[in-house]
C-alpha cells in the first residue's frame, strides 16, 4: 500500500493494484482509515494535562467530557485508545464497607440474654434480628 501511495503519480492505481494482487477498494480504505491516536500529539498532550490536573483521578468519562468541551475533533474510541497508549486510568472508588463491630467503646454493653444457648426448649422463646446498612449521604 505504501508503494502504491508513493508511485501513484507515475502509474494508475488500477494497474498497480492488479500487478500487486490487491483491490482498489482496499487501497482507498487504507488511505482513508483513521490515524492512530498515538500519532495525534494534541490529543495525548491534552489528556495527560487534564489527567495530571485532576491528580490522576479522572477516568474515561470525565476526560471525554473535557475533550467535548474543548471542541477537539476526537470521538470516544480515539480517546480510549489514546488513554491506553498513555497508560492513563482513573482511580477506582473503594467499595463502601460498613464498620459493624467496635468492641473498644466506652458505652454500655448489652447483656447476653441467650447465654450462648442457641437451641431453645420452646418455640417463640428466643428471637433474633439483624441490622441492615442503608448508605445515606448524611450521618454515620
């Protein structure tokens, strides 16, 4: 394909394609294909700058929003490829893990009414419950 591109002024595309055993449409697809984002230094520089300004927090969604705001002519696929090329990734949020037991508190400790006897003699003698954690934006 590079040979055809460099010699297109001297020979017709059709004759070169026939001699080389490739299709004309394949040659034109080669010419019109998208360039590798690693070749687009403006995009990689832009992404690295925004990523470092965010203290390496921003991931794909936020960086892509920044690209759209700046009216750069790159789509989501090119942004992803450029991020992969530059080894840019956002920080993953840690999953919420509730603190369930704090044995070293100064508060009152409830007595053990069951006294570790988990097999009662009668029905409805011992009832147990559980605490469900519902994450809210306020309080602990």
